[in-house]
């Protein structure tokens, strides 16, 4: 700045000194600070410059849904990545939904991203380290008692390779993938967030049973959502023709994929899946992950390990 005709250096602005303008911006700033594990967040701070990415953006979306009772897609954050611009979009969504903006006392202070090590078991620390959004599990999926699970089953939950290969290595027996159904589906708001697309995007839902090839026993029930236009050129054809499922098609296609583990929990066999051995409501240990190709999510996969199966009994 200029004082008495002389140029004087401006005082540096300390991080966190440009405070959020209102209660909504303050709520968003606190959510970002919690998710990103940073200190105070300013109204003009950029989410991605603070270290955010698409998975962390999904955590933000989940916390906003829980605290402010509105659904805001991850795509909004890509277009409006500062606290103030993002708050403007959230305010519009709240107005359309008839939800009142928060008062300064309506939003609880952020919870530390991770509890003190003394309160977290080694098994839980492993899960927190490997799963990107464990708190974002859908309604109806319960928390797991990780310490009560067989260690090998915990290993399967964080397994980063082809599941059929992993199962065969554990059982020293062949497994097979059986496609139950495959149909066009429109993505819900929650499903679209995992795949970083707009709600209502056309996808293909594929339900697959992974069985012991000798006995036919159901070991894993899988539910996959694919975005067809994002699949590599030869992958879709291999997926249709390969009897051993998605993992085998990935290996055969030789394309580069990355698995991103999202959440885990305790669920149940869906009521609309007809299996003669495993009734609806039977307990499943669930994990959900997405496959990323070329930096873009191409499918989201939920796998349910049947708790009352010979596989789990053998692991105990």
C-alpha cells in the first residue's frame, strides 16, 4: 500500500484470519477442516488446494447430508471449490428443499478425524487406514465388531486383488462367478456420488453370485454398478464373456485399474435376491469399493461375504 507517497509492504494475511461470513459458511468450513485434518479454514480457501480429492469430497457430502439434511453432489464442489462459493450452492439446495439454514449453535464442533490410538484397536486402525469413507455406509448397514472377525476375513476386506483368486488361495478350491441379473439402472444420489456422476445417470447393475465350484455353496454376493461409456474398449466384451467375473476380466484386459476401498459394515442378504441356500435377511459382511481407470471411476462394487458359510467357518 502507499503511505505519505512511500510504498509500504502489505501485512501478510495469516491463515484462518478471513473468517466465514455466516453460520452456513462456518459449518462448511468446520466440516472441511475435519475431513481434511487441517486447522481453521477461511471462506476463500480452495478445497483441492488444501489437499482435497474426490474421495474426501464424498466425505464432505456425507457430513453435509447428516448435519444439514440436504444432498449436495460431489460435482458441485468441482465447480465451486471455495467455502464461500460452495456455501452459495448449498444455500440454493437448502432453499429448494425448504430446509432452514443453520444458526451458529446448530452445528456441532468437528469431531477429530481419528480417535486417540489407545481407544482404537489395531484391526480398526487397519480399516481406517485402508477405507476412504468408512463413516459413509448406507442406512441399514451396521458397524462391525472388527476384533470379533477372523483375521483372515479382515484380510479379505482389505484385499486389493482379484477376489476369486484370493478365495481360491484361502480354500485351495476353485470358485466360480455366476451372473444372476444384469439390467439398466438409473443411479441414485448416493450411488452417483461414488461414481462422480449426476444422479439419474444411466448405469448397468450386475448382480453376481460367487460360489464354490464343487459344492455350489454361495460364498459371496456381489452387486456392481457400471458406467458403460467409461469402460475401456475391450473390457466390456471381456466382462460379458468371462465366467470368472470382473476381476478376471480386469486381468485379461491388461488395462490399468485402481481399487479404492470406500466402506465396510454388517448387512443382510437382499430380499429381492432368490438363493436356495441363503435366505433373505441372512447376515453378510459387506465391503464397497470403486474401480478407477484413467483417473475416472468406472464402476462401484459391493461384496457381501456370507457369515454362515463354510468359508467363514473355516477362517475362524
